[in-house]
């Protein structure tokens, strides 16, 4: 009956969205473990902050339409790979690659794609490291493999991206040339700041290393 069909559809939809919620919970736990353990071992925290979101059903449907995919749950599951997304903000560029490496090496994570917009920034200046990962989720009667998008960036890259995003929406996607030029320039300045900060961080580490060696020597003598 129609009522039965509606009930089945509703259950399917709720279970569909739930699987992304579980995937985010799994990934967030993985990231939190890395963060805590790294802090303990290296006495330093590579992760500034983490945010995550689930794409709203409206945005999912808009994207399906924009990309011309089939409107069905299996098609959405296969084609829309950023329904569950996590953004990790780090202090330094080296942290980005370290975190990406640690995640990519986990046995239950399958790396589907890695887009390095740091080595190859987008034409507008956008920089970040994007990973599409797939992780297994275990439920009462099945195991699902869920796509999760991870964006890893520095504080400076995040600062740039949030302003650019606001401007893009303010101008309804037709940003004046002057503003586009300024944004590209700002992206270059942000990248230079990242390099400078990383150098200071390295110098500090070198000094810390020397001090430690000296202390060890004093202890021995
Ligand atoms: P939202 O609201 O953040 O989710 P696709 O994901 O298939 O549409 P593509 O090019 O394969 O497109 O994905 P890509 O390049 O990996 O980018 C996906 C996400 O990265 C975007 O998601 C943004 O969050 C971010 N992003 C990419 N390019 C830019 C940019 O130029 N400026 C800013 N501010 N963010 C960017 P959504 O779905 O667009 O938006």
C-alpha cells in the first residue's frame, strides 16, 4: 500500500542519513585519538581545531541536480562524497601532511582521493589538502562503507577560505575582478606567512633539541 511504501521510504532515508552521522563519529574519534596521543608523545598539539558537518538534504539534492546524477539513494551514496565532511585546522603546513599521512595509513581507512591544493592552489588562490576517505560502519544487520571528506588546512588558509566564501556568496558568485585579484594576492601573502611561521617553529625546535642535548650531557658528567 501507499502507506507502507511511505513508511519504507522514510526508514530508508533515516538510515541513510544516520550512516553518515556514524561515519563522522568514527572519524572524529580517530582524529581525537591522534591529537591526544601526538600531544603526549611529542608534547605538542598539531591540531588547532576540528569542525564537522553533515550536508543538508537540500544541499545534497541541489548537488545531485547540478551534477546531473540520478535521484536515487544508491546513486547519491556513490556520487556525493562530501555528505559527511570534517575540517581540520593546523598550525603548520608540515602538520597537515603529518595528519594526512597518519590517517591514510590506518588499516580500516580506504583512501579514495587526495587533492593537494597546497602544492597546486586553485586559480582563485584557494589552498587546502582534501582527502576523500571511506570507512566501514558496523550496524545491527549490516556493514556500510561510507565516504568522508577531510579538508586539512592551516589557520591562515582557513582565514582566507572563510572570507573568500563570504565574498563569493555576497556577490552571488560574480565577484568583481579587482576583488578577485586582491583575494589571489591575499592567498599568496597567507602562504608566505605560513612559510615564515613554519621556519620560526623549526628554529625553536632546533634550539629545544640543543638545550636537551646539553641537559643530557650535564646529567652524564
Ligand atoms: P561546502 O558548503 O563547504 O560543502 P565537488 O565537491 O565535487 O563540488 P570538487 O572540485 O571536486 O567539487 O571538490 P573540491 O575542490 O575538493 O572542493 C570541495 C570543497 O572544498 C567545497 O565544498 C569547499 O568546502 C572547499 N572549497 C573548494 N574550493 C574552494 C574555494 O575556492 N573557496 C572556498 N572558500 N572553499 C573551497 P562545497 O560543496 O563547495 O561547499
